[in-house]
């Protein structure tokens, strides 16, 4: 198996990469290559130009300010998993990454590459939506890189199709930092460890002074083309106790979701998993929040 013939480009700056993408016809970006290279070898995807982002060092970073965690699109998944900043400000990521493929893949795979691949069952778009991710997108215009921001809620257009226009590339992602001591959990069901989730759930919560639900984030992957944020369930549970009644309410509501079906599992099975995993994730997140409070 060999890819079709292409011309290789190795830019060293974001501006150079964006200019190449804007001026070359039929060009593709190489990030970690864990999905792209097999697709090229099978000739499922063919391109005339391959632009390697691995030499653009400015796209690899993990930084935090008072409100957000900022991660460059070319940051390795394993670096995010092991980052002290991530562990402190977004422990949900550390937990989710332990379910993402295997260490060898995470050593090479990139955060931005996974978001742009946008597999419906990928854990990384799921936790990005759960943390209200804001994506910074760049393109080369007027001899400079022009940036725009897009919320994660608007990222998925259709199956494996992100909201990138022609000539655009993902630059970085900003994730909301939740208060210290918040509850969190990532639960999923997959056929084997390291496989994409059939269904996955990300949950975050905080408690008020009375121990009631003050803030809640609940997101499901594997049920639609992109991650599904369960805003109605979040609103319905606000102010309620962190107890089994609230957990059952969320699980029952998740079982009523309109979900996709495919060659692997039926929609009924996905609905069942959505309910069970929502309950598991909330039970763990509630317990963690209650211990801290």
C-alpha cells in the first residue's frame, strides 16, 4: 500500500503554513498523521500537496490564564495528558485521555488533528464541548494570518466535517477553567480498550453552599455527527440535590435522545448506553464534588 504521488512542504511558521494552504491547489495538512496516513496509503484520500505542521513550533503549547486553558492545535495528546497545568485546571482531560487509543498513538497524535478529523465517537471533541471550547481558526489574507473564533457548539457541520472554510486551519483551543474542587467524570463503552467509544459521556458539576447542583455540564459523543451537549438536562437539574433522583432523571432523559444507528450497533442500544453512562458519569462527578465541598 502506497500513497499517490504528492509534493511535500515543511513550513516553520504559522504564516508560511497558512500561505501554502491558501495558494496551493489540492493541499492537505499533516498533523499527527495517525488517521491521515492510513487514509492516504489506502488511497481513500489523495492529495497533490502535503503541508507538514510538525515543524511549526508555535502551534504546540499549553498555557493558562485566570479563566481559560489554552492549547495549541499541534500539541501532542500525551503531553496534554501528562501536563501539570491540565491536571490542575482541567482534570477531565487527563481522565478522558486515558481512554483515547493507546500511549503509542497519543505520543504522536495531536489535539487539533483529532478535532479536525471529528470522528463522532472521539473523546476529544466531547470534552472540548463539555468545557465550552472556543476554537481559533486562521487563514492567510492580505499578506498576514487572519484569525477568527468559533465556539465548539458550531464546529460540527456533518459527519466528519468541521466548520473549516477553504484555506483555513485550526490554530488553538481555549477551554473554560472550572472552580477548584469541581466534580468531573468521563465514562464510555468501547468494544476493546483503545477503540473509539460506541458512546461516551463527559460530566462536570459544582455544588452551592447547601450542597445543591450549582453548575452542570453534560455532553455525549457517539450518538450524532458531533458531540451533543445536553443543555435541557443541565437546566432541569440546576438547584436540585446531588442524589440518585437527579441521576435517574438525567439517565431517563438521555435514553430518549434521537441517536444515530450504524453497522455496529442499533439506535436502541445507543440510547441504552447513553442513559447508563450518563448515570455513571454523574454519580462519579457528584461524589467528587461532594468530597471537595
